[in-house]
C-alpha cells in the first residue's frame, strides 16, 4: 500500500478487520463510562470557573488599589477577546496534534498548558501580563475542546452519546456557578484585600485543575484512533478488558456486536485531504456546523461576558454582588442540558437542535424589548436571561456534538477545532470588542441592540438546523460518516 500524498507521514502498511467500534457502541452504561465522563468532563467546570471569575472581577480590577492599571472595558473587551483568540489558536494547533498523536496525549498536555497560564494570571502585576496569560489560558482551553470532544464521542456508546456530550459540555455552568459564588467571597474586602482576592480566585482554579489532572491519567486512548494508527492490539485489549469488567458488574454476557469494519492503517491525514473531505464531500454539514458555532459564540462570548457590567451600569448592583445574579443564570444554563439532553437521543437531533436555538433566540428578542422599554429590574433581567440560556445552553452544546459526529474519524478533532475557531473568532473576538462598547456605553438602546444581534444569529442558526441537521441519534459514528481509511470492496 502506498502512502497518501496528503498524509504528513507514510501510511502504515496493510488493513485490519475489526468489530471494536460495534463492540463499544453496544456496551451498556457502566462504572467505566462514569470514569470517562468524570476524567474528561470536569475540565469544563474549570473553563466555566475561569470565564465567570473574570467577568465578575472586572469591576474590582478596574478599581484603584486592585494592583492592576486596567479598566473594566479592557477586561470584558480586550482580555475577553484575547482569551477567545487564544482558544481559537489552541484549538487549531492542538486539534491537528490530536488527530496525529492521539486523544490521550493531547488532553494531558492541554490541561497542563491551561494550569500554567492560569497560575501566571494570578501573579499579574501589569495589564500586558494579564492580557498575555489570558491569551495562553485560552490557548490551553481551545486544545481541550478538540481533544476531549473527540475522545468523548469515540468512547461513549451510540445510545447515550447525545445526552452525555451535552451534559459534559453543560458542566461548564457548574463551574460558572462556582465562579460566581467564589467571586462573592473573594471580592469581600472584609475578608481579603482588594489586590489579593481576585488573585486567589485564579489560584483556586489551579488547585482544582491539578485534581482533575490526577483523575484524567486513568482515561484511556480512543480505541477507534488506535485502530487506524496501527495499534489494533492495544484497542482490542482495552475493549476486551472493559467488556470483561461490565460482564462481571452485570453478571451476564454481553450481546454480540452488530458488525465489523475493514480499515487501512495510516499514520496521519494532511490538511489538504481534511479540507476536501469537510467542504467538498460534506458541504451541507460544513455550513450547518459553521452556523451553529457562530450563533452560540455571539450569544455567549459577546453578550454574557458583559452581564456583570450591565448589572452595575443600569441597575446599580455593586461589583461584589453581581456573582449572585450570575449564579442564577448559570443554574439555568446547567439545567438545560441536564433536562433536555436525553431528548436529543430520543426525539432526535434535528428537532432538538433547531428548537433550542430558535426558542433561545425568540426569548432573547423578548428580553431586548422589555429591557428597551425599561420594564426590567436586575432580578427581572436575570430571570429573562435564565430562561433564554436554559435553551441556549443545550443548543450550544449540540454544536460541539454535531461537529464531532458528522465528519469522518480521521478529521474529527481538526473539524471541531476548525469550526470552533472560525465560529468563535466571528462571535467571540469581534463580539466582546464591539459589545463591550454597546453594553458599557450606559445607553439602554445600545445594550438592547446587542441583545437583538445575538438573538438574530441564534434564530438564523436554528433555521439552518431545521433543514440541514443530520439524524445521528442512536447511530454509530462509522455509519454517520464513513472513515476515510475504510476499505471498500
């Protein structure tokens, strides 16, 4: 067998016929799957903690005596945009490495990068230092998105894949609740000096990350990745060990797998082949993926970054009290995937993705109208946002689920990275820069406009999903998108 001209390295010789994917998909839920969920999903708690802490300490950092010469607009605008720019860059860089060197190696490296950058953020003494390490923190988080979403979907049985992916991505908001409540304590000057509390917030994130790093050591490499990269013996051994553990746990034999697949072994896939596969072979899926990511990126990275500033600017909420309000909307975000996730596997992807995007967009239009009329208090605005984000959170999580399902395995991490980077760059870099001026202007109409822009993009993505979403529920990944390495008769 000759090497693919688009490969970065020569293809491994020969083919392998295996039932490993079918064996993974027919597994019942077990303690082993919980270990995977805990080891991989908990990093989203860190991301939620990180972003929320920054949003809630923005006002404190801008105060005299914080230890930094920085404005609230720079924290929610420049620093937020740099964080997202880092995440986009990290997703692309680590996404390529993930497809080349494996899921496990990279989700250990990306977490280490995140931890180091967060620790250095806590030591910030000048604004440029704060900006630099916000970028590098995002760089690590972006790599996490590509490596972890790939591993989750390749390890979780098809019957549970949708709800598990949504719930894991939704745990971001468990971290957000923690970050909101943590900021209340850390910003209390009766407990900590102005220049110390916000630093301790970041330091506690590092401690939590170290615990996750220890747990993650036990999460295995993806057997699907191993098969293609000439490590079929390790893949077979891993799946056999899991099957033996589950049979012992349940006291009964597992049913036979549904079938086999024959694939060519290869070491890597080049960018040219990835691009042709995603855009020429699956153009409708590519447009769907981009639409979903742009919609959720504008809503989350543009509008919610400034939620604390909106509360202080329009409703006079003290900077040390915004955490209570943010904890409420974070709870709405967390409950969305938890309560709606199962429906993505039962009712189906198309109906649930389109409806969650459309409902959140329409509710946000209503919120903008009430806000513009002056009909809302701080509590009322928080209640409206809680309702909006209940649906938006499930929809946003389904964007990651969609991209990780609808493209071939060899391109999975890179596809996640690309659409995350492109969509998030559109909404997550330009959004905070533009909307920081809108929400920080003190003009009600400007903030209402920011709400309407986010709502329009969510509705547009929902309409695209209504026509183009793939019916991936309860189907194997290989059935949804045949691997590029599959041997044809």
